[in-house]
């Protein structure tokens, strides 16, 4: 997935009200950027961090910049725009680039299912059960090269797991795909200490047959690309 316009490097001053960030551009101007990430963004929003912004296509948009990437130590990057996760996975599914989910004839996004929910992707194909796929963007890293989800309490995430569990009980294939939107991790695990309720829902889903998959992401200021499959540590 290539960015539709070049990103601009800047320096983070502060993130506030969850969806706003003040930054200084390289020409010295201070601007406010939109932050499309409702999570805690632990370790990713330190003042002074080098960040990359996407300019708005619409000149009438209130905020003309969107915070997209943050530079990490060692030349690594993290994508802080959670909306990019589904776009990247959609491209990968269409190209059969997710081996565990390859071979389906159709990929439909945002399909209603469960009790008033919408599944990120519904995969259908001949001679196989429908696959209900939810995508979670993972950006938390606290130790080693381990990515963890979630970085804050997520009642919505627990509801998604319950809906996937219901689909598995009906004989469908139900999949939780964790996308590590940082390129310095080799595995994914649950942050049970941050959200015990989500961890409990994940254990119940695992016992019911819900699959947990994970992939890394290759990240540059030019775009994102799905990287190799990563191991998912089973919920304890």
C-alpha cells in the first residue's frame, strides 16, 4: 500500500484529547495534526519524537495534516493510524497474500453479523466454510521484540471476540488477525494485565475454535506492506 501523497517529517510537541497532536514542521511552523488512534499509544507519543504526517487531499479540511508514522530507535517505524490496518489487510486478502486466508473467491468488507456488529471482512469460497475475519492494529511493545494487544481497555474488542465465538459455534471459520503496525517485533501476545476482560474473552474464543493469526508490517515513509506471519502466544 503506497501513500497517495508524500509524507512530511516533523517533530512531536504533544498529543492531547486523544485525536490531536501539535507538531513542528521542518520549516519551523507549528501545526495541529489529526491522530487517528484512540489507544494509549504507549511509547509512541513522547515529545520530541520524529513523526511523519500525511497532508490532506481536501484543502477545506479543518486539519490539514494526519499523523501517520513515528520513528523508533534503530531505524524502525510504527504506523499510528489504526485505519491503515484494514486497508493494508484488504489489499493483502485481495492478492491472496495472507497464506492462512488464501483461496477464497470473494472478500467483502464491513458485513453485518452477530448482535448489531460489522465484521471487518467476510471471506467466501467454494467448498469451504465462510470465514469471518476481524483485524486488530497492534502497536504496544514493552519488552523484547514482543508486540502486545491491547494497549488500553477495549470493551469493543471483547464484543468482537464474543461475536466471533458465536460464528465459530455456528460452524463458520472465525479469525482474529493481529496486525503488528511496527516493524521491530517478532511475536504477538495479549496484554492481560492491561485488560483482563479482553484476555478472558480471548481465552473463551480460543477454546471455542476462534483462530488467532498475526502478521508483521514493513513500514517506510513511502508506504506499508504486509510482512511475514508472526507467532501468537496463546492466551494463558
